[in-house]
C-alpha cells in the first residue's frame, strides 16, 4: 500500500470538520455519547483483522475440502504444521476441541480472536479508554506526560493474559513500567506494517538520531549481499546473528541512497516464513533502559508541545499529533502492548483534546512503519467511520448481534460485562433528535458522568 507523501489532506479534513460542526457542534464527547455501547469494541480491534478467516483461508488452499469438517483435534493431528499457528491465534483443546475446523474458523471474527489470544483484552482496553475519557468529562483533559502514558499502559495491559508480562523473567517488568531489558527490543517490519515512504522517513529519522533506533537483520548471510550495507550488531547473549543496516556512509549520494532503500523494501517487504533474514526495527541499547526511555519520551513530549504550539491549521495540528504517536510507538518503551496503548487510547485522547473527532484505525500497526502523510489519511478516514457510527450511517459486514449470537454463554457474559463498563456520557437536557440519537443543543455543555471516580482519586481509576 503506497501513497503520495505530498498529498494535501486539507480539503478532506475540512469536510470532516464541517460535518463534525454541523451535527455535533464540534463536541467529541457528543459523538461518543451517540455510539451504542455495544459498538465500542470496534475502537480496539484492527478493522483489517475483524475477520481472521481471511488469513486462514490462504492456508486452507493447502487442505482437502473434507479436512475442513474434521474435529479440531483430528485436524491438528493430520496437519501438525498448523499447531504453532493455531496456538498463536488462541486455539486450545479445552475451549475449541469439540468444534470442526470449519466451525472454528467461523468463530474467528470480531473481538473473538483477540480474546482467544490474550484473554482480558477488551476488559483492559475499556478501562484505559475510560481513564482517558475521565479528564475530558471533567473539562480538565490531562496533557500528555510520562505518568499519563504509564497509566494508560498499566490499564491497557494490566489484566491481559498471555502477554510478554507473563514471562517468568525479572526483565519483563510489569505493565505501566518501562522495559528493563538492557538490549535492543525489536519488532518486524514488512509490507503489512511498512510502506516505502514510511521506510524512507524512518531511515531519515535513524540517520538524524531522532530516536535511539536501528534497522536490524536477523540471521543474515553477510557474504551474499554486496548491495545492502550490513555490519555486525553488538548485542549481548544473542543466539541468532544480528546485523545492522547502516546507511550513514551513503547519505552524500542521493541516487545510491534511494536505490538501496528500494532494494531494502523489495527484499524485506515480503519476508520468508522461517523468521530468518527478516527486517526488524530495534530501539535502545542502554545500561539503564528505563532512564533511556524516560529521556527519549521527554524529548518527544517537548517536540510535540513545540509543534502543536506553532501549528496554524487543523492539518498542522493533526501532523503534530500523528508524528508524536508514531514516535512513541517506534520507540517501543514497553515490553508489550505498545500499539494498543498509543493508538486507540493516546491518539484519541490527543484528537479529542485538540478539537478533532475520535478515530478508528483500519490497521493500527501502520504506525510501525507508514509515513506520516499516509497515517494522516488513515486517521481522517477513521474519523469518518466514527461519524458514520454516531449517525447510524454505516453498515458493517458483521454486526455485533451476529457476532454475539455465536458466543458461548461464558463469552456472552464477558462481552456484556465489557458493554457495562463503557463510560456513560450524559448530555445536558437534550432538546432535539437526529435519526433517533440525542444530541445536546449548541449552547449546552456536557455534564460529567456520575459513575466516574473523583478526578483527584489516584487510587481508583478503574471504572
């Protein structure tokens, strides 16, 4: 997926903000109050992954049609190469063993695969979302700070199972705490979360030492690549050989630099499945990683505040917000749950705080390696989705009722609990009705929800 980084989104954003003004008087909380509580799960689920059967279908081509009706245990016996993939997707004999493979695939929609992989996913994220909304409901939105980011993460990851925080290792730390590992922490870059324009911006960021980032290739064959400049990485206790892609020596030759970036994207955009010779983004190698994360985030916060202060247009404001959120994600200050903390929570906090509608990203993972211009386009599209949800003008391929009907009684109870946790946003004396949804009159203000904790009570921030 590639976009022109020079695209001017001013007109598109203007249309969105005009609709926002006309229907909701530019009040983000009026939008959220108009979205049914049962639809809030869509803020936290990758729109491109709401039906995981699409990814399974690719592998189904390798199976005989009769295998699809085998019980799961028989299917995994016949196709042992699927064991690891299915376990990563949350398959367990206890929960899914009685289903046929076809039935199991039909269950992998909406929020179900996320809960299978990491039980407690929705519950934790709605806690973080409510914490973010709390300050807005009291008309005292919290400016982004290290403590605010840590609190978001603590709630977003705190009660989730099967994350990196379940590792029996002192270096894993706890949710809400910067990672303790004195080494490069990496995540993979490929065409699914990186565009060519994003790669170019990231390379520039690395070369300018904007953040302690590095391109890493795992298990490289150093002798077979004469084009891409590789050098060994000084990373302790690594069983897999690592190499850095170092572009600093060719910065003075724009043509060669551009050509090598093209070669990097071509080679690593569609990586092999064996997890070898793949491209990763690593961040930070420091004796005191928590201090290093604090220093880097303080720099990002100061840069964000400066950019926002000097922003003269809505698009310049949006650029400052998106750049800051992407920088936080690429820094990867936590050992896990970075995307879910920074995109659905922090991004929407900053959008609401700066007078924009909230947004639902089709794929939050694009913050890993897409360009800022591409991300702005996606954020604006996400605003359109939220506006359409709030005005009943969108049809989803899978309705919540349809997904709910296929849940077990235990899963229905869990989802109903999630819906019950969604913060009530009370509007003062609604005086008119638009398509069956109540909106406040333009001269009225939103009143705080009565079921939220006191803003000064730091010991009880869960709803």
